[in-house]
């Protein structure tokens, strides 16, 4: 796994530390408070989600032909299956008889899937295989009763899915410049070392904001991450729909002051990859923190935060596992005890009084991006 910091980003960060500056957006952004509080707005956002390429599963969850994973994503029951060809296919986990789930287990390996209701069965490639008592029930048209396929592509160790009815933009078009960055990360051989699921009373966008907000560490985390990370020093690399938000360890500022900066000090700069709409991918020396923040389907005041720590399978040993576990403890303390409680207060305020707007200042370019991109997507929504 690899997450090189370019000389350009490093130099820009050094300049910021020298001058007390940070990257700035062209203007401040005002986001209506109602965007965090109204179910109608959430419903429009969910339509946007359904047109994007989304993270469905990690490729490592489907290690061999016949491996399957089931998951509910945006209210749809989805079945991922590794094919004999090695490719992954994705279907709605919905029987073509009368809609039961054809697979009830979370994961496993099977040659075919049998609906538990009346026993219709499907091959791993989604083809209808058997219909009990077909002579009396039928006829059942074999060609028209395969499992519904969902657009799906495996790339960068991730199984991406897209719920669009029509052919969506290709994954290559969707990722744009982020494609090369993800290729450099080399996540293909990674495995999930830790998998945490958190249900919270926060709008999904506030959680996304909090994960890349460089204006808050010294205030909200004075004894933790605020001591390590330089508040208000950030480099934002706009990648169109996506982007990278870089922050820096205070250690680099100390080294600049002492005049002892070396090339390997690039390691003090860290970059979050932000993939629209709901992924935050945070490289660390040993592993990647992989955040997926899913909106609730009805309640704008709730979301589901899925955090995975993924690590190169070949490098994972006891020492690295220990370091990753320690890193989860630090994250848990900052997020669960400090970030999420603060975001819950914002959410409660937004729900109590969904008028006016929230301010995203010029120095908050990374946080502005999600809201600007979502506004573009909403404006482009088919009527
Ligand atoms: S609903 Fe699946 S077999 Fe009837
Ligand atoms: Fe925080």
C-alpha cells in the first residue's frame, strides 16, 4: 500500500506553516440548515446517491468463486457473488416469485441460492435454476425470471455498485482523477482487519464534514488529536467530483522552526481521500481507515457510519495488528466521545429550528466541497 505525498503538496503545506496560511476557497459558502433537517431534502439526496457509484463491498470479502455477501444498501437488499470467472456480480436479493430474500445469511460460499419461502433456486450467475411444483404452478419463463442485476464493477479492492436503472456513467468517468490516486494506494491485496458499525443521531453530511474539518482539532480535541495535528493548516486538492484533504502534524512545524526539515518529513503530511458522496479514505502508515457514511432512508437526523480498517494482508503481523488496535482506540476516543457528541448538538439544533444557514468559511475548502458537489448533483437531477 502506498500513499505518497507529492512534492507540490508538501511544499504548499510547508509554505502554509511558514506563513500561518491555509488553502482557501474562492468564497464563503452558506448551506441552508434545512438541508440537514428536512425529509424532502433527504429524499432528493437519496436519488442522487442512487445515480452514483457506491462502495458495496470490499473485494476481499468475496475470496473465491461461490463466495457471497448480502447487505442492505439504501434500502435495497443486495447479494454479491464471486462468479466462476472470478468476476463479482451483484443482484437484488429478491426472489422473482414473490420477492423473498433468496439468501438470508450475511456471507458464505454456495453453488446456488434457494429462496426459503417456496424453494425457487438461482445459480451463482443469477439464472433461475429450479421451480418446485412447476407443472402445476407454471409455466414460468426461464429467460425472464433471473435475479435482477445491479451495475457492479470491482476495482482497487472495492466492489462498486450503481443503482441507476439506465446505464450509468462508467466507473472510470465517475472516479476521474481519483482513479489514479486509488491505483497508487494499492488496496487490491488488502483485507478488513476491523469492522465497526455505528448508528448515530446525526445527518450524514455532518459526519462527512467532521472527518475532514481541519479547523476544529485544537478546540474539540485539546488533549488528543489537537495536540498532534496543526489546526487551520490544510491543502485541498480538487479532483472534480472527489478530492483530497491534506493536514499536517505539528511535528513538521517544529522541524521547520528548527531548520531540520528532511525529504522523509513528507510523512508528517496526511491526506484524506474524499469520494463523493459518502466515502472518506484515510491512509495511515500501517493501514487505511475506510469510512462509509450512509444516510437514513427517512430521518435526516440519523445515519449509519461504517468504519473499516483495511490492511495489506502480506504485512499484517502481531506488531502491526497491535498498532492498528491502538489506532482504533484513539479514533474511538476522538470520534465517539468528542466529534459525534458535538455533531449531535448541531443536528438537534438544526431539527429544532431548520431556518437560516450554516457558514462554511473560505478556509474550509474541503468541507465546502461536499455541499457544492451535492448542490450540482441536485441541480442536474432528472425531473
Ligand atoms: S418468494 Fe421465493 S419462492 Fe416464493
Ligand atoms: Fe474531530
